């Protein structure tokens, strides 16, 4: 494998394929540096004062972990002065963050889940950062309305996983590439090119403790998988659930699988558990760019017209043939 750094990869993408411009390249570089800083903060763990609760709630009604707040701050500070952004929005902030007047503004909108899987942080299990990039519609102020664009409008999406290694997974709408953080050199190096998700799988990821709250199509699908060789699928399936979406999606990117956080009667009023704009959309873009599928059970997630920044959706994504099967069960 050629050892190509993220910086070189981005410059070559800009030069040869013209898929990105200088501002988008800067944006991705800055986000990757912020992820590096988050990775370092996470790595200090119990030696620094970064674990545990921050003692505040976010707009989702969740208790914020210190690292939710720290990661949000790192991303905001890294991105506000470069001149590449019109605005930012985050899981941890009710309203979009305007670029301070003392800095120039750019044409892009950045959305992020600064720390995904934060319930895992205190038990030393993989967590991550998810991000999505949109263009600010011309002539529009970067307020909430400017952000409300369907996932098909994303110009770039990615996530970092802080696991045994720190990885950055990126799509510019031209396939999916994986970069590994070289901790000694302090840079990301391309380690997997044009990743493809196998179309078939025998592995599923769902929080089965919610089983009694699911809708009938999901009940039917999971029951068929659990029946294994003795059921209609005539083969055994294996289950995995990390409870960090980044880690579950990354496993699917590497070896296939289906990830589901379906609608259930507990989250029905909110529309689901996961958030459309900074969890479902960027992950759907990556999964689809890798040959997988992503739906809310009925329609492609990327086609949903968002109505609010923190809108929630049911999420079913991963290996094409399994996602199509569950979606067909919903549409019957
Ligand atoms: P976040 O930590 O950003 O709030 O997201 C948590 C999400 C997601 O990462 C994961 O798939 C899911 O919540 C886990 O939910 P359960 O605890 O209900 O299994
Ligand atoms: Mn949260
Ligand atoms: Mn999350
Ligand atoms: Mn989060």
C-alpha cells in the first residue's frame, strides 16, 4: 500500500478529479485535526479530568458527559477562524453556532455529533465523531433553515472512530476511504481505499432489549434471523451491539452487516432515537457510497427533507440485500 497522507490525498483529489475545492480541503483538514485533538483528550482518560458527567443536559434531554462538551468545544474552536464556514450545528447545541464577526465567512455548513457513543466513554469502549458538510444556500443566513437540506445535498461526510486505533473514514461522494492516525507522526495515513460493504451478511446489530416495543415488520425480520437454520432464512445469524453507532457502522463497513435503530413505541413521539442531520445522514452517505443501503424502513434516509435541526429518525443501514428485505417488510 502506498503511504499517502490525508493532506496529500486531498490535494490529489482537488488536482486530478476536481471533486473538491481549496475551502472544502481546508475544512476536512481542520476537522481531521480536531478529531486528532479529541483522540488525544480521550486517550488521557482517568489521568486527566475528562471522564464522567459534565453536570448539564443537552437539547436532546441527555446528561452531557465532560467529553461531549470538550469535543464540541474542540470542533467549534478549530473551525471558526479558517474562513471556510458559514456556520456550524451540533448535537450538543440547541441552535446553530454563528461564525464570530471578527472572522471571514465561507460557503460551507458543518454539522457534527462531537462524541458518538458517549455512554461508552467511562468504560473504555470505542466512541467517535460524526460529521456532515452542506453548502449554505446562496443569499441565506446560516440559521436553522439553511441547514434543513436532505442528505443527498451533502458534499462530504465522515466519522472518526477512537478505538484500538484512531481512524478517519471519509467520503467526498466518490467512494469511501479510510485513514489511520499515525500517532508518532501526528497525521492520518490512507489505509483502505474505496471500501465496499458486502451485499449479503449473516450479522445484525440492534438493541434487542427494545424488542417488545418494535413495529411488526421489525419483529418479523428479527424473529426470522433468530430462528436461524430452523427458520425461513435457513441459516444462522450472529448479533453484535456496541452501542456506539460509529463502531457498529465501522464494523459493517469492514465486513458487512445490518444496523438497526428502528422506530419503537418508546421513541415514537420523537420519531426515533438517532438524529437525522448529524448521525443518520452522514452515515447513510458513507454506507451508500460503499455500496450499502440506508432507509428509515420506508424510504431512503438521504431523501428525507428535514424539518428541524435535531429531528430524529428510525435508521436501518448496511448490507444492501438485508436492508432491502427489512424495507420491503415495512412497505408490505
Ligand atoms: P450519542 O452518544 O451521540 O448520544 O449517540 C448514542 C447513540 C448511538 O451511538 C448508539 O447507536 C445508540 O445511541 C445506542 O443506544 P442504546 O443505548 O439505546 O442502545
Ligand atoms: Mn448524546
Ligand atoms: Mn451519536
Ligand atoms: Mn454524541
